[in-house]
């Protein structure tokens, strides 16, 4: 990754990474998120499954709710019980979680074989590596990447954002039989 332009590394507001780390930059937040992806919704479930201290769990759940990653909702059958549900913003962290997991499997001190295995629901085969894709879907490597000033993009493409395919809907939206968009869960 080279080029004539570099990110302003001292300017924390000019990059999404510091903000993401502020919200998710410690182990327990990721472990709670992983548990949420695995279907846990209740404080006691997180407590028992993760082996986390009660005060730390309470603090991390509050932060994840405060930052819009989890919603805090009363249980439909018992309003005294609280459920924590992933929001769209929370679901959008799945590729980052999976990339970190795959990196840990590849470079961890001990070879880690996961069981169960994350598979593509269509063909029930393990998912491939999280990758960097071009706007048209090509797989990119470090030599394919560069930084340019937004003003140097083609005029009709200056509103495009990294990490979003142009004219694409969110990955977490499906269509029902009538063609109406519905959030996928």
C-alpha cells in the first residue's frame, strides 16, 4: 500500500479505526458480540457462558447498547427479564469478527481448529477468508491498494465510501416472497 497520499495519522477524527476501537477495542466486548452472534440474549446466559465478572459484563453490555450495537428490550413473556439483541450496526461487525477469528486461527501460537464450523447455508461448506474486494467484486491484495485524495476520484464517484458496494443494499436485508425488503436475522 503506497501512493502519494497518506492518512493523517495524528488526526483521530479523519479515520474510523479509532472510533471503532473506542467502542470495541477490548476483549470482552468482542466476546459478548460473539456470544450474541451465537444466539445468547440474556444477562445470565452471557455470565454463565463467558465466565465474565458480573460488573464487567454489566459495563460492557451498557456500552454496547449506548453505542447502538445491541438493543436492550424487555422479554416478550416476562417484562422483568431483559434481552440484548444485535442491531444492524451490530450485525455489520460480523465480517470484522470473522476476520479476527480467521487471523487468530492462522497466526495463533497453537493451531486452532474450530468446531462447529461456520458454513455457507446454501451449500453447507466452510466460508472462505474475509477479503478485501474491489467495487466490482475482484479480490484485492496489498499491492492492489493505494490512497488517493477524494478530490482525485472521478467526479461522479466522489460520494462512494470504502466498504460499501455502490448501489448495493445492506448485506443483512433479504426480500420476502412479494419482493419487499425485510431485515435478515
